[in-house]
C-alpha cells in the first residue's frame, strides 16, 4: 500500500518536472530565435539556463496556486469572496516570483563569475515580468481547476457505471429468483397430479426433484454459468418430465465439444425446454420430439430449442409465458443489442426458439 502510494507520488512529481521543463525549453527556443533576429545572439546554453531558471521557479510556485485553486474553486457559493482571494494571492505570488527569480539570478552570476547585487536583478524583473506573472497565475489556476473538474467528472462517471452495474445485477437476480419458484411450482404440480394415479412415478419424480434442487443449491447464484453445467441441469430436468409424461416424447441434446465451457445465462435452456413440453408436446396426441442444440456460429454461440408441436399461431402469441418473457428480459440485461432472440415456426411443423450470444471473453 505504501509502495504504491509512493510510486504514484513519484510519478506525479516526475510529471510536474517534465511539464515545466518542456515549457522552459519552448521558451528557450523562442528566446534564442528572437535574440538572433534583433542582433543580440545568445548561445543555446544561455537561453536554456535562463529559461529554465524562470520556469522552475514557477514549478515551485505552482504548488500553492494549485492548493488555493482546490481550496477556493470558482464554482463555490460565494464567487466574489473567491475572486478577491485569488486576486490577492496572484499579487503576492507574482511578487514572490520576482524575489525568488532575483535570488536565482544572483546564484547564476556567482556560478559564471559575474556577481550582481540583489537590487540589480530585482528591479528590472519587477518592471518587466510582474504583469506577465499575474497572467501565469491565472493560467495555472485555470489548468488546475480544469484538471480537478475532469478528475471529479471521471470519478462520477465511474461511480455511475458501478451503480448501473449493481442495479443490473440486482435486476438479474430478481429475474432469476422469479424463474426458480416458477419452475419448482410447475414440477410440484406435476408430482401432485401423479400422486392420485401413479404413486411410484410420483415417488421417482420426488427423488429426481431432490437431485435437481441439490444441483441448484450448489450453484453460486451468479447470473452466468458454463454451458456444460446448464446442459447437466437440463438432463436432470428432463428425467423428471419423462416420468411425468411416461416417455411420450424424446429429446436429442447436441452440444459441440468446443462450446461446452462457453459462459451462458443461468437457467437459459430450462424455461425454453419447459415451454416446448407444455405448448409443443403436451397438447398433441402423437409422440413429441424436442431438439436442444448448442453450436458455434462463427465467433458466436447459437442455442436452439425446437419441438414438433403446433408451432406459433398466425400473428404470434397473444402473450408470452413467464419462462420465455423472463429469458428475453435476462438476455437484454446481460447483452443489450449484442444478442439475438427469435421464435419462429419450423418448416416441418413446430416451434423453434433461437438464441445467439456474443463471443465469450
């Protein structure tokens, strides 16, 4: 923790030094060229040393300016008070710059063995640079406020995204909680109906249901699972439905090996299979058949649940059941517009539900 904080402080310090060095070098170039044009040539070394002397002083003075900008931002409730504070600070810091720069000039004179007095450096600096210093204060103040505003805007954006993520997770959990009792109550109703006609079948269904509930309890409750676990859940569920319908239907589950670890929404297949049994198989007098297919479609995953029942009436269903509507809502929450969900009639009869999920990451 301390090392990461120290590294951030070091990077911030390095960034400040690099910034003011670049400003100093830019003004050194301007000073060198302008001196050459007026016939008073200076060497690159003299131009750089003079310019960096100016801007390194401002690098030091920028620290209290930034502190004042954060302490008294221009958008606070008393703008006149803030304005007077910064005007006074600009006058004082501009004078402090002249004093510090005069000392730097004295040191520079001693280094090159051309000593000068403090007054000889201070007086021309005061006359030439004081108004310009006020402008620099304003630029540093504005830049500090802009960076602070951007930082706060970024923090608000991140916070809003986190809040949106938590809300989406809460909605998904609510949809998942809605789906589980729906599935459980339908299964219990099937068991109750068998209790009066076939006790042994009802007993087998209870055993299969306990196994299915144990599998459900072992799940993490997350909105996503892997396709392998989803298929295992479907096979347990189909064991129950085969007992209930006395093998009146068959199911073919086809899963490509390379998509078995693909992340999919929890319980994405069960409500679709249940819908195929209730509306495709149960109303028919002939034996039913259901296809469950999971395969790669380019870079995406395609899931298909199809039956050989009566299909979708002309004009579509008057309303969607809980399972289909819940699945559609969860897919929208998880994938937005990057998924496909479609109900169509099969050419040979029956309904096909097709889901296409985006590439796994």
